[in-house]
C-alpha cells in the first residue's frame, strides 16, 4: 500500500513484474476464479481510483441501497470489481478507500493519529453528500492500537452510521504478507478483527461483522488468498471473487438481489489502472 506517511511499507516499484495476459485469457481466469468462490471456500487522504463520485445504477432497476466503501489501498484494489457488481444489481456505490491510510482507529501514534483524523473528516463529508444506507468498512493494515481503542473506534463508527440512517458492515481484512514494516504491528492487526466482532455484537443491530476469511483463508501465501505479487493487494481475479462474495453478503443484509456474475465480471473495470500498477495481467 503506497503511502505518503513516513515509514510506510507499500513500495510498489520494488515488486516483481508479472507477465501480461490477453483480454480473452483474463476473462477465462476471472470465470474460473468465480467458480465456488462464495462462503466456502494517507495522511493526505488520497482516495482510490474512481472514488470522486458515486457510481450510478444506470441500466439496472434501483434498489434504494447506497454503499459507501471505506478502507485502505487493499479495499481500493477490491473496489473496481465491487462497484461493478453492485452497480449491475441496481445499488449505488462510492469508493471512499484511501491509499496509505483509511483507518478510523487512533492507535496513539503519530501515523494513525493523523490518518484517522483525515478519515473521520472524509467520512463526515461523504455521509453528507452521498447519504449512504450502508457504510462498509474493511479493517485496514493501519488499525493499530490496543484492542480497547480499536473496539471504541468501531463502536463510534457504528453510532456514526446509525445517526446517518445507515447500517455499518465491518469486513475483516484479507491475509497479507507480513514484511519488516508490519511485523511490529502484527498482533494489533489480529486484535482488530476481534475488536470488530465485539463492536458488532455490542451495537444492538447497528453493525454486523463479516469474516472474509471464509473467502481468502488465513495464509497470504496460499492460492486461495489470491494476493498479487506484492503479497498484499489483489489482482482482477481476487477482486472479482471478493465482489461476488461481498455483494452476496450485502444483499442479505440490505435486502437486494445481487447481479449474476456474467453481468459484470468481464467489464471495463478489469482495465483499471490499479492493476497495471500492481503488475497484474491486462
């Protein structure tokens, strides 16, 4: 996750290059990735590609559901497919993920203090302008601090969503490669998942917790995790699998029917610049 924060670890330039594949080959790989991929299986606040405006529901009957997607650059790499899947199902979508940040947790250090301050400001602005019915927050790799601080931040997020007339959906992060930067925060990254579960249980129905481990597993090096060559983000195949899984979960929570995968899986989103930057196939 490239970041403007001093000491950030996501240095994409050092990652190895993948061999590009043609569009037809990518379509075949995406189709294969989607088979059985359901439950079995910045300090500057720089936002992800395509996050400047909500995606409309053009061409699909509107459901009245509006999803605000919040997280770090991992969520950003998932966003193109997630937006396409939700749009195809008549759901409005706004990508509010942030490269190099996105956390709502102030862990008591300089990095997360600044990031969380920016995230809360952006969240307020997005709630005011977009008026989501669902705020979906994927736990970030910057959700540091004690479990009590993590839980308090998620409970605040649940109350914020509730006050705005929205439901909070907390999504656990996928497994990632733990490099030198993340090693000292590994235990905090694990406790964030537990804190999110606790916050959802304590929310009185204002929030739910979704365990993405049902999709990704727990081993970043395993094929199931579908990490890109940097060991942290996903390429198109992983984005499509995640979009299918999460749109189904959100459909159950918000009461809409997800679009079939062939309505969106091989759309223009597969050529998003994020995947080129990650040296994914195109």
